[in-house]
C-alpha cells in the first residue's frame, strides 16, 4: 500500500465510461426517491396542516423510519423486491426523504403569514383551494430548503446500496477497499461530492427562476423573527 | 345596506367580544367604526362576511341573513382590505388584483383587462402590474389592496385599518384617494380604525365604540366634533375639536375681498396674475403668499393660510390657473364659519350634515 499512489490517473483515464455510468446510476437511485417523496410529502403536508392532529403521529412514524439503519431495511426488503435491484435501495431512500420533506412542507405552510390566509379567506377561497393555490406557493421556499437537504443526504446514503450490489458510486468504495487500491475510493468521493453540489445548485437556481419572490420572503420572515426576539 | 340586529360574539372561553350590537350601515355611504383596541370593531366587521359567526343575533345584507348564504359566494361579493394588504407574494400585481374575477370564473383576458383598469383607478402606473408585491412600497401595496377589493365591483367594501401601517404623508394621500374613489363609486363602505381623525375625515357616519362593541355615539362627523355624547367620547376625541371641525366645512362660503393692500402690505403678482408674495411697508417682498382654493379646500385650510400670511390675509386662487381671485381676512373666515354653523344647525337630523372636502387640509 505504501508504494501505491493516492490517485492513479491512468486508471481513471481508462475507466471514464464506467465512472460515467456509475454516476448516472447513482443519480437515479438517489434522486428518484426524492421526487417520489416530494409527490407524497406535499399532499401529506397539506393534510397535516388542515388537520393538525395528524401531524404528530405522522412525524413520529417518519422519525422512527429515519432512525433505522439502511442495511437493516435492505435485508428486510430483499425477499420481496430482490437483491441488487433499484427498488430495494429506493424504498428506504424514499422514506428518509419523506422524513425531511413532510416537516419542511408543514413548517412552510405554518409560516404563511396570517394576513395572507385571512385575505384569501375573505376573497372567497375555500379551505382546500386556499391551501393549494395560496399557501403552498407562499411556502415554496421552505419546501425547496427541505428538498436541498433531502437530495444531498439521499446522494450520500445511496452509496450504502453497494452492500447489496446496487449503490452506484458506492461500488467504488467496496472495490477500492477490497483491493487496497485508493484510486476508485478517491474518484468515488469526488464524484459523490460533485453530484451533491450540482444537484444543490440546480435546486437553488430552479427556485430563483420559478419563484423569484421566495428569496425575498424568507429574508423578510427572518427579519421579522429577529425583530420580535 | 347592512343591518346588525342584536349581533353578539362570545368566545368559547367565555370572553365577550361584542355584546348585542344594533347598527344600520346605509348603502352607498361610508360608515366608520372607531374605538380603542379591543373594543370589538374588527369582530363586528368580520361578522359581515362571515369570517366571524355571531353567537347571538344576526347580520342582514340587503335584508338577507348572511348566515343563510354560501360563505365563499358571499365573500366574493364583498371587497375586503386589511392593514398588511395581504397580497399574494407569488402573484404579480395584475394577477393579485384579478383574484376575485378569477375565482368568479372570468376568462383570463377579461380579468386582466379589468385589473388594469383598477390599477389606473387607484392611481398606479400600468407597469406596476408586472411587478411582484415585494417590489412595491407599503403605500403602493395598500393601493393594490384597494384595487383588488374593487376588482369584481362589489357593492360592499370592508376595510380593517387599511392605512394604519403606512407613514402619515402616505396615509393622507391614501385617505384622499379613498374619498375621491367613493365620490365616484358610491360603495357601502364599513371602515374600521382607531384613529379618530381618520374617522372624521372619511366617514359620512362615525360610530364611536367602547368595550364589547357598545355604541358610545353614532353621528355625522360635524355633530360628533361639536356635540360629543358624553365625557368618554369627549376624551376620545381629544383636544382641538373646534379647530379640527373647520376641516369639515368647505371654504366655498367665504366672501372674498379685492386684491388690495392691508396695513401697508401689498400683494405681488406675476405676469399671469399668480401671487408671488407680499410686499411689506419696508418694501421687502416676503413670499410665497399662503393661498387656498375656495372650491376645493376647507375653512381650516383658509384659516391656516390667513394665520401664516404676513399681511393677515389669505389669498384665494383658482384651482386650475393659480391666479389670485381675491383675499380674505381672518375675521372674514370666522364670519363664514358662523354662517356655515347656522346652515349645518338646520340639517343636524340627517346623517350627512356636512360635505366631505377631499382636498381639505387637516391637522
């Protein structure tokens, strides 16, 4: 190991296509669960806001799930969804993302200023329509903040899938460890970090483009909180 | 017309917000509810659009009990403006204004065209329509709030301290704008404020409330200022009632003298006949000369000009040309007040005993 350099550029050069495929696979395994979680979390968050009693039990369930080690969940799932399948890895990742996104959505909806809610009601919005058309867009910066955390942590957690044969870039860590060959490990770390960075920047940019008002809203809310403290 | 019949609101915890209110809000006029915070004025306002349900009594809108109407439909027919404007942050100004038309199912083009009209009506330039609310000043946001409330042309307008959060100069502008709009649109306006000057300035009818929505006095502004019902109302009105009342009397009745001299002071005019100042006995020009517009201003403004004038004479000018049309002394203005009071005294029975003076300057 002492003679082995940290990075062998030759290996990287001869494995470019392989690294690209692993990165794409990793992106799918990590980010599709976040999208699925978003589709579930928004209605669930709306429901928990409309019926506040639901929120504590729902939050409790997702927190418990969040505490379960990924490997343990894989072992439980393998008989049903198969070894080395995307599904087996993506189910726990979806649950982890939900544990972040449901509270983010609920917090965002709860932070909607009372004046906005009142004026929407006074103009003749029913409770559901008001939640979906007025409050949810006003909460979008909170949801995107949750999405950023969920996406980055999902990219990191997806590597564990390599233990059951489907972990995208995570495979590079096992490979390098088994062969005491550091180059794939370093390449894996750099690519995971790069994927996380690109995803995060994409989300920030998307918020700027789709919701130009949101950055300002968050600043204003923070100012208000600062003033009342 | 809105009518409250024994309307009361008792909260589940036993506290009483409003205790049996009987009140008539006449159609096409502005009724202002004024009182200290916690007197139940906002609760009363919200009973009209069912954001608060009375625990006893009822609220009638054009003879129909609002409790029997569909809440969402009722609200789309009632304009509502609040202190923080409550604009939707995610919608551009034009789409904010078009909110109720959209809810009523108007097509996009028609709703937007209507919103553009409303933007003009409240005195905002067309390009404001493409902005987001956070890009506007507080005063502009309030104007958009008013435009949004008027967009579907509701006969009734509820306003809950709409101008309280802006600075005094902007507030005065917004008040003037509301008087101008109301002179044109004749909505049934129910306006809530804790500012008695605002109440007197805007109301055709002012309702002074004390705790639990009890009416201390209901009168037109002139009657309220000149004959408060009791000590509490007098205290609430504060000092200077008499002078403030001058702001309610139009200056049209002032008898003008010529443009002559007074005690050695001579009015200096430019080539167009507009006053530039007063020339004193020492030959020094002191300008500009304080002026008022008889057709638009109040006696308060006229007296103010006379008090500020070095010669003791206020100069009356034409609103359009700015030309001097005459002068009047302090005594002359007070003479007009005596005549005005006699005229007002004969019509105390009606709720609109005094004319609103949109341009009248007030303290």
